[in-house]
């Protein structure tokens, strides 16, 4: 059973299931919160990550609740970004290889070459 997300002592405490969210996705997501929060991430019992956001300045309870909800949505966003990146890696590799490959041109370049 996963612990409940909460706000305690003016800190946001969020638990992310380690089966759903990779550590990389969590770090990418929480990076965008570093302007307003100090962040602590730890893996608890291989089941979930405990993410603690401590505000750098005073925030109201309603602001913290809003950010708690936004964090959940942002984690989903970064999980999907990670999934799309992995699923399209081969296509991107092929496009880059094609763009930088040397192959004989069927047409002569314009102008005189001397």
C-alpha cells in the first residue's frame, strides 16, 4: 500500500510508485520546481519514491495544494515523454544517420569545380 500524498510542516510530500515512474523521469520533472523549492528524493522499500518539496519562501496552504496537484500531473507528463522518447529512439537514430551519411549525389553541384 502506497502512503498518501500530503502537506506537512509547510512541505509537500509526494509518493510516486517506482513501478510506474523511473528515477530519471522523477528527476526531470522535479528539476522544474528547483526555482521555488529544495527537493529531496529517496527510494523507500523499492516500492515508491518519496519526493519532498520544501519551499524556499513562504507559500500559503492553497498554493501548496495547487502545486501538489500540479506535481502529480507533471509526473504523468514526464512519464509519457520518457515512453515516447524510448519508443521513437530508432526512428530518430535513422533520421540522424541519414542526415549525416555520405552518399554519392546523383546530381552535379552547380558551377565549375576547378
